[in-house]
C-alpha cells in the first residue's frame, strides 16, 4: 500500500551486467545512487506509514551498491556515511514494539538493513530497534487462520508485506536467535503458504493482491476470500520475498521449508514469465487483464520481476530461459522509464501511485491511481543492482 509520494530506490541493473555495452564507471546503478544522494533522498522525515519500506529498500540498494561498486573508489566514504545517516534516521520511529504493530508489515524492511549494518557497527540503539521490530512480530494481530494482518484492516492479509517480513524474520533468527529457528521457519512457511492458498488463481498461476480470512470484505471471493485482481507490484513483493528468503535458507539445515518455498517460487516465476506482454515484454498494472481499457504497462512491478527472475537464474533456482525473459523486460524499462535530466541525474518513471484493498478493489478502482510520471526520482521500482551480482 503505497502513496503517490513513495519511491523505492533499488538494486539498479547496469547495462554492463546484461552485456549492453555501457562503460562500467558510468553504470546506471552508480548514477542512480549518486542521483539519490545528491537530492538528499532516502532519509526518514515524511512520517507516512509507507516511508519505512522506502527507507528499507533504499538502504538495501545502497549497501549492495557499496559492496559491489565501492572497493578502491572515491565515492565509498560518501555512500557509507549516507547509509549510516539513513539507518539512523529510521531508528527513532521503531523503538516501541507495541506502536510498531500499528504500521504495515513493510516496517520490517528497515530491520534487514540494520541487521546487515549491525555486523560492523555494533550500535546499541540499532540493536534496540531490531529487538523492538522482532517483538512487534509476536504482537502482530493474526486472523483466524493464524495469518498476520498486513496493516490495521482486520483479518486482511496482503502479498505486499512478505518482502519485508519473511527475510527479516529468518535473517534475525539466523543471526541473533538460532535456537528459535525451527519455530520461526514453520511460522514463516505458514504465512507464505496461506497467501499462496488463498490468492492463487488456478487458471493463470498468478496471485491476487490479498485475502480476507472471514470473507466479509465486499471484494472477498466467497470460497477463497481472495481479492479479484492481480496487482503487479503486490505480486512483485511476494516473488522477491521468495527469492530473498530462499537465499537465506539455502545454507541452513531446513530442507523441507526450502523445498516448499522453492516449488512456489518456480511455479510463480513461470506464471509471471508467461504473463509478460508479448510486444512490450514488460508487465501490465493489472497483470491478468492485459489490453483491457485503462490498463497500462507498469514499471515498478516489471522491475521487481526482473530482479527476482535474474537472481533466481543466477542462484540456480530457475531455468536459464527465464533470464532471457528478464533481459528483454529490462531493455524495455530502461528504454522507456529511465529519465536523464539536464545535469545527468537519473529518475525513474511510469509507476503506479497505490492500489489498496481498502476499497471495492475492482478493476476500475485499481486504475484510479493511474500512471504517474516523475521528473525527480519518485521511482518505485526495484531496479536490480547489477543483475549478475544481485545478492
């Protein structure tokens, strides 16, 4: 659930990584991060419920860019300092576990950045925030199926929150509470499985936005409780949650959980690949209604799919043919949605503002917040950082 002022910095695929012949020193990932830093973006301050996922995904992108691009480069100190400032700006709003539960599950994306940062800084305040975020999971309301509410809407579970929830949940456990691993892994699999069971379309293999466990919402399917349409970005959050969680589970002794999530990942990745627009090669805002009146190719969901598909192939979890699907989509979004300003800074255009189930959730409503074009980095895409080296 994102407002029109939300932007997601993310892991920008360089043309070099896909063999498109750009000078590595001028890769798009470097230019995008430099553009964000130069504009002073990526720090807490909006107070919006969605601002924390903005911060979390930016911090992830910046950390990975530092790891990949920085050795021996002059920009390293500036990027590292900026990352510390971004993390520090998000801490004050996360120190109370009870209050944290009034925020969407998206809040947990910041926790991942803190966990990675903690390994080098051992900052006591960060540890307090990490502990509060972890405790907030224990306090998070659940529906009658034991599925977590995404936000304040009673008994509604969304795909959206899984990108922040699943990697943080398992990452925290591996790093700081390994004695709880079996219990956490079982609960994590439950959360992902419930969404899979209630949101998956048998006909397409795609996932709708969310479900109401009580089936009382105006939009709820009378059998599954699922919402009526496949929103591109929510499905993108879920697909990325699967690949990032699989990577974390890969070296841990819990083969049953890994195999179950891997099966879901492969099935969903194949379904998403089949749903790509044949001519434009990217994906529609309402994925299961291509060419319908008012629908449009949407850039943020498309970029999320590119990230997950490329990473899945690189890690050996997906068939190599899916790299070709992702590569064609990447070329399309770079050619159509990356904007270069007169001073050389980059913006990312063509994203949808928001799509919420706090409505009738019909196809028509999903298009109310139509395509937005931003000249100043209001980008919501997960623009994969160096596709062959995404972590």
